[in-house]
């Protein structure tokens, strides 16, 4: 299944400046694996050996995957993934 | 309006977010506003730090902010805290206020503010803006859910997080407006917690994500580990610029 992934500004250097990209996979983890194939380096910015990095949030629709099934969260037709990292500035 | 007139709001960080936030709080009728910062006005600040003008360059931000706000709102009670929010003073300082608006440019102060407000049971609205992106989230006095439910800990690498990364002036205006909107809601006793709002200035798109308390949250979870302010927790953190 193809899912739209919204890319935050800090990670757009890895997507050629694109703020939205597509990823294929039946789960969030599979979609991230596909993102890594298309945009090498992005996986390390999102995940560490314990899962989603502590200062990054990954949402499916409005829901944080931490409160769903983590990387095993199943993607359905029409779902969109949003990546929201912690930022500090103003 | 009585709630607002009687409210005491502390603005931590008088920068691109803190300037419009303080102004909006004053215009909304908040009676007492505390300002916390130890920086001076630089010319590069002026495009987004709207309390300051050319003649303020080189002066204390707090002095310039007090002049600007004091002229516009003579009856407003302004309190100044010309210091960085430090682990030693954080609990005492936030405890003097009914609500805190945090808009600082570093993760150490963000997490310190989050922890101090939680331990002091003071509501806080966090805001951030880097380049074209801004985020806002509100935490109530009961601290559940909290900032650490969303961001467990500060980044250790690879995340742009400092003012040097740049920020668009109009973006901080929008983000500060949302921050004050949420702060006023909390002052008015409306529950606006559990939502995380992001704004993309390139597309003018808002997104609202909901979040809940994390059971294993270090600050508000069932086995919370953060019971006091430990200065070593808030050592300077690296940033990518």
C-alpha cells in the first residue's frame, strides 16, 4: 500500500526538499524501510535500536504511533504519516 | 475577564515568540506579566522580536520590553527576571505565576520549564519555531499529559534546535498567537491539553495531533522518576545549525 508521508523541514535535506513523499508498506515500520530505500539516511533520523527516537513523533493521521501499535501499526487506505521532531527556537 | 485580570503569566524567553506572546497577553487583559530573559537586543532580532526597535539594539531585552509594553499598557503589572531560567531558581520562579508560556531556543530550558511546572503544578504552554515550522502544546496544572509524554527527552544529535538555524518572522507571530490562545483558554479554565499543534509557514497549513499520557512517562507516568530538579539533567545539549 502506498502512503503519503509528510516530511518536516529538518529532514527535507534527505528528500531533495520534498515536504511530502510516498512510501510503500503495510505497516509503519515497512513504510519507513521503504523511505530508507528511497531516501537513504532517513531511518537513522527516525529510529534507534529501541524504536522511534525519543525526540521524534510519528503520527498516523492524528494518532501517535506510540499509542497505537508502534512500528507494527497497520496502515490503511488513505492513511497519512506525519513526522514531527522536537524543535527549539523562536 | 476577571480571571484574566487576576492572572499572573510568566513568559520565559523574550524572543521571537515571547515578544508577540507578551503583547497578546497584555492586549487580552492579563493583569500581571512576568518576563524572564538575560539577553540583549541584536539587530538580527528585529525582524521578528516585535517589542524592539532600532534604538533598542545593544540594550537589555527586558528593559526594552518593559518600555514597549509599559507605554502601551500603563496599568499592566510587569515583573522582570533578568536571568536565564536556571535549575536552582526554576521552581521558585514558576511557582510565583498562574501560568507559564515557554518559547525558548534551547532544549535544556524547554525540559527544565516542563519539569519545574509539573512539579510546581503550574500550567505551561510550550512553543517552538525553526525555519518555517512551529509547534505548540499546552500542559495543565495536573501535568497529564505533559511535554515529556510527547518528547521523552532532549535530542542528543542530528536535530536543528538553535536560533542559528533561522526562523521566519511571520511564523513566530502565528505560533505565538496559538500559544497565547491556548494560555488564555487555560486561564479561562477550558481544557485544551492533549493536543499538539504544528504550523508550516510554507504551506500555511495547521495540523493538530492528539496525545495522551504515556504510562512510562518519566515526569507524569505511573512510576515517574523526575521528583525534583536535578541540575545535571539540563546540561547544555548539542545542536545542529
